[in-house]
C-alpha cells in the first residue's frame, strides 16, 4: 500500500493529481470539439466562405460554377447548383448593341430546340460596360426580354470586368482566358459549361449562337 509519510511524497502525489486532472479535462475538450456536430459546423463555415466568395480572390478556389449564386432579373438569389448535370451557355447581353438582334434570335432558337431534347440551359447576364448599350433598369430589360420571346434564364445586370465584376464572371475568365487578355471584350461573349459545371470553351461576339451547336455536341 502506498503511504504519504513525507513532504516530498505529498508534493509528488499533488503533482500527479494535477497532471491527471489536466489530462481528463483535455480529453473532454478534445471529445467536445471533435464531436460530429462541431465538425459539421466547422465544415459548414468553410463551405459558406467559398460559396459567398467574400474575398476578392475567393473565386479562384471554386471547383465549378455550382459554388456561385447570382440574382435573377427579379432580384431573387439563384444558386447555380440548379444547373448541375446540364450543358450551359453563359453570355453577357445588351439591348442596344449591333449584335443584339441576331444573338437574341439565335439564342431563343437554340433554347427552343435543345432545352428539352438535350437539357441545354442558357444564362444571360445584362451588362452596361460596353458603350453603355444596356442602360435600362432590370424591369425595362425584363420587358425587352419578353418582346424577344425569351424563355431562358435572365439575371440581374452585372459588371463582367473590373474589381467589382460578379465573382462568377471572374471565375469564367480565370478558367477560360481570352485573346490579348482575359477581360471580356464586348457584348455577347459566350462560355460553354459542361455537365460537371466546368467552363470548357469561350467564344467571342463574332461567333453566332447557332454556330455553337458543333461545339455543344461534344458535351451533350
């Protein structure tokens, strides 16, 4: 039997008791922190940081377009997760551009022909950065869209170039750079997105929407 007959023995026992207490508390804290609830919370926080793209360069860490959110033409937030499994065209549009008439007409034709049969989705983003050719409000753009019989998805007006460009557009340019610089050169620049949410091709304003079919066929 162990007895504490000296001062040294008492001190040693006290020290051992302190060490045991610290170890027990440490185990409890580790168990508490590493519980599934806490790990889920940490993981959720990390995921939230990526999804909101809060810092200027956060878009670079995105794995697909599905990690972005954009407001539709009525101001409602839309998670691009809804496009998972679909081949998409993402395009910046304008109502008063020389390319407007033909591009809108052919985008409407593309959507009508391939939305049901191939699952094609078109995401159009109005932008006023090129010769101020999209000056209207979202409500006015919506009226214009209706006059063109647009059935594909229209989003709120955004910037596609500069520091305040929408994070999605920063991501698109990062993944598919352009000639003489990654910046968007003009209205109706078109990005093809595959079924995994990856930007796989970029086409300039001179490429008519119907000319994209031969490229889209690779990703159906």
